């Protein structure tokens, strides 16, 4: 038999004046239910319980919205038409666009060859990254060519009417007058440029903006059977930093604005022409939504760590008994190598440092393999790949003389890379 439950009645409090009791009203004005709570108190409890979940969900939603928004069309690639930095050429690309020139930015030789049709202009930069097959493929295009500081291999493949001047380049840029009959150079008047430039070997070539000795010029124009070929010795003329100097802007706009379509080719370090690919990257095997979802999960883990993390107390700083300078540590390690005759360890440290700095100088990623580094450095310095491989990955030296010879060779290799 169940016990009957008495119906709920409001709590009564005594009245000090009359001694009678009256129902107690809730302080927040809500309706009191059987457990003694109101709607307002229950809402506060729910908010305290779920506020972190709501905050994390809102953060994930904001990240999801940001991931689907279009990325800004800018980059940090040198001489790229979408790079607003000093070493970029976004200002020139915008000027050409306002003049009615359709600029197409490509990073592979295949895209450049496909877009370079007759009646268009093809701009080629950083030609030291191109292989011989890529050079000949680009030289066969019917488009007008504008070459920025081309390597001798590319210039010889395009025309035999001029050659690279065999003199030391100038260390500082200077203002040079046109002093030639080329209409684009004459319209510019003078430019601010460095570099020795080119010398004519045929009557079809026109040399402008000559150096002080008058033998070589920073600008070359060749009429190659109806196709116009232009070479500019100093790529800095086109950059945002120096475009407004002297007649740089006038020359750049005129030599790139002959046609309505311009293909702007900046070779990528991952562009190897017709060479077989090394295999799909990890990003190629993942679905397109893996990146945004992974970023959201990372942010959720970070917020959860901040939320659940606990500190044991104030951080206490303790001064170290002694401070050792980095230079002293390096010299101490060198003495240990010398005392233990660890020529292999010393050589490995020297090679790793030169390979890392040289690869970063020419734009290679830190994850690039040894074959990629060897090929890129060989193209950048003009050395044979087997010589570069012997310097960076050859057998370790066995005596002091061998280590000194290796260090001198690595220093020469790095200096050649920094001069490119």
C-alpha cells in the first residue's frame, strides 16, 4: 500500500505584526516548483554547465567559416605578379592590367609553353632553375619572349645574335641612358639598373643602357624572324622597390605590353619539366576537407587544454649559475672534434650547414631530398651535379688537410650560390 503524498503548498513565513503566516514569494519573481528552484536559477545552472561547450562550438563555427572564405591572392614569391613586397612585381602587374593586358601567372614550364601562343608575350624569370629540356621547350614557343637575367643556356637556345658579357657584374645599381634606337628603351630614357648585361654578335641585336665602358648593355632586343626577344640583365627593374625609379616603369610596361595577353612564368623548385614525378605527396592522398577539419580539431584541442589545464602555483624564476655564449659552445665542440680526431663529425656539420643555407637561398623547402638539392645547386652555380654531390655527400675526410680542403670547397660553393 503506497503512502499518499501531500500536495505542495508554498512555504509560509510568520508575519511579525499580526503573527499570521503568508506565502513566501521567490526573490527573482519566478514560479517555485517542487524542488525549490525557479526558471531563472535553472537557466543559470545550465549556462554554467554548458558555457564552455557553447564557446568551443562557436569557435569551431568561426574557423569553418574562415576556411571556406577565398584566400587573398598574394604570395611571397620573388618577382611574382601577386607579391606586394619589395621583391615582388605586383605594382607592375596592376599597371599592365589597367592598360588592358591580361596577365596569366604560371609556375610550371608546361603551363608556360601551353599559354605562349603567337601574338602573346612570355616573361621568363629565374631561368637557372630550368633544365635543358625545359629550356628547349620554351625556346620553341611562338610568343614574344622577355627574359630576366637569362642563363647562357637559355639565351643561346633563343637567339645566336647576342651573348652574355664576360665581365664582372656591378655591385651597386646606377642610372644608365638608353643610347640606342630601340623604341621601348628610347621611351624610357634611362633606367636604374646593375649588372654587366649583353653583347651583340649579330646585326639583328640592339644593345641599350650600356655600362660605363660602353662594351655591354643591360638591355638586349632581337628581331628573331618576326618574333621579338628581349633580355634584361637586372630583374630588380621590375620590382615594387625600384619600379618608380628613373624610367624603369616605362621600360617595363612597354616591353611587356606589346600584346593583350602576357604569360608571367616564375619557375617553381618543384617544376622538373618532363622528369618523372617522385610519387604523390601526402596532401594528394587526403580529401580536400582534411585541412580545414584538421585545423579545427587542433583549435579544439588547444581550447580544451587551456580549459582543463591546471597550474600548481606561481612560476618561480631561478638564475642560472653561469651563462655560456653560443660562440664559446661552438669553439668547445670544435676542440672536442679536433682532440678526438672526429673528422667525419666535423665534415658532416660543415656540409649540413652549407646545404641548409644554400637550399634556403634558392628557395628549396627544408624537406627537399638530396637529389633535388644537388640538381638545384648545380643549375644555380653552373657546376656539374657530380661535383656538387661530392662536396655535399661525398666520403668524410681522414686528416686535417682533407677537412681543410673540404671546408674551402664548401665555402666556394656557398659563395657562388649567394652570387646568383
